């Protein structure tokens, strides 16, 4: 049973975090291009798709801690320092995504669809500032997940770790 739970945990992490990491990283660039595009309809549609990917896979990502806790419970490692650190970092990553990244994407999308003049939007620099901040937040989210991944593999203090 433990191997099945671990496999489901790892699969959930790969399937959920990967698309959010990639689509989230692509969003700021796509939003900048959409703001400057002469034919905005298709460019904005692409930005909407990237946001939808982030939103849907974030919800799918809720299965990661469910399988993770079940696996850790079966392995009797719930009190391990590396696991507690991983749980804390996962929680921070989830908060960054839910409270900062996704709302920023919504604000940028609203600015793209509300602004009739691309020249005015580009001249104001507002989109550039928002997308730059979003790129930093998305990078932070990705770095948090990379750290969790390393902790899960190395497991400091574990007798089975590297």
C-alpha cells in the first residue's frame, strides 16, 4: 500500500506542479506580448489559456498533500525534520500561488481586456511592472517546489537518504 501511495503522491506532484510551473512562467511574457500586439484577440486568448491551466492544475495539486500525508503516515516519518520542512515549504508555495500568483494573473487579464488602447497600456508601463512582479512571484513558487523536491529525494538525517 505504501508504494501505491508514494507512486500516487509523486504522480500527482509531477502532473499538477509541472503545468503550473510552465504555464505560470509563460504567462508574464505572453501578457506583455498581448499588450503590445496589434491583433489582441488571439494573444489575449493565449493568456487566458495559461491562466486556466494554472488555476485548474492548482486545484488538482490539492491531491499532493493528501497522498503525501498518507504515505508519510504509512512510513512512520510524520515527525521527521525534512518532512516538516517540506510541508512548511509546500504550504508557503500554495499560499504564493493562491494569494499572489493567481490574483496577479487575474488583474493582468482584466487590464488586457479592459484597455482599449494598447499604446496607452504600453506607455504607462503598468503591465510591464505587473508582469515583472508576477514573473518574480512565479519564480519564487518554482524555487519553493524545487526545494521541496530536493528535500524529498535527499531526506536529511534519513538512514535511506543519500
